[in-house]
C-alpha cells in the first residue's frame, strides 16, 4: 500500500498526540469512511414538491433551501434519537 508521505506523517503525528498506534488510527479512519458511505446509501431520498403544470406552484431558491434544510434537520434529529 502506498500512502502520500505528507498524509502519513500527519497520521503518525495524530496517533502520537492521542497515544494511539498508527494502525488503530488507520483502522478507525477506514471504518468511518465505510460507515459514512453506508449511511449515505441508506438515506431516504428527499422529496421535492413539483408541478407538471405551468400554472402550478413555483418555488424560489430560498423556499427550496428551507425545505432541504428542514429535511436535513429531521434526518439528523431522527438519527440522534435512533442512537439514544
């Protein structure tokens, strides 16, 4: 396995600062990466309101942003309760 020397040095320094082995730091980093990709794959899709008619409701960017932020808040709060 080849690792960028700068990244490897940062990982070694992190391990030393935290009293851990480089191996344990690398294993944790890989676990987090794999878990994150699994969480994203399992995340339900966000449903945006749409209209097929020209006279249907139109959303501004601000309204769309608000909807997406609310979806994120609900997802985070739901995940927080699931781990509690």
